[in-house]
C-alpha cells in the first residue's frame, strides 16, 4: 500500500499537480576565448526553455523536454551541449518544482 492507495500508480496520480509547466533559466557560457587567462573570454547568455508534461501511460509522471536558445553556437570548444547545460541548471528546476509540490518521485525518464 502507498500512503493509503492500492498501488503506486494511483498514489502518483494523486500527487499530480497541473498538466504542464514551462520554465526559463538564463545560463552564462563562454562563447569565445581570446587568450590564456580566465579573464580573456567573451561571455554570452543563453536561455534554457523547459517544458514539463504529465504522462499517464506506463508509470505516471512528468516528462521533461528542453532546448537552449543561444546567441552563438553550442556546443563549442568551451561549453557543452544542451544536455550538459540542462544538468548544470537542473538543481534550479528541481527547487522550483519542489516549491509547487512536484517531488522527484514524479520525474519520469529525465536525462541524467
């Protein structure tokens, strides 16, 4: 039994909040390097757009999709791809989700 529910799926459905959510986060990255020093760089700011959607098939939970809108090409020599960036800001998303009552038990098939 799961907190008074006959099975885990019913319990997860009980925890569901809204059907979908959208989040945006700014991410500063190195767009270009001009020299050897840490200060010899050009920084740009990308926007990480994240969508969560409720998926009731198989094990219920929220699926995540995201894309990075950047003014220069990513990945580059100094900055990883969209998966690396997502994992860098993931803690911000998880904190915001905790704030609206969506715990990690509702994260379904999220990238690592």
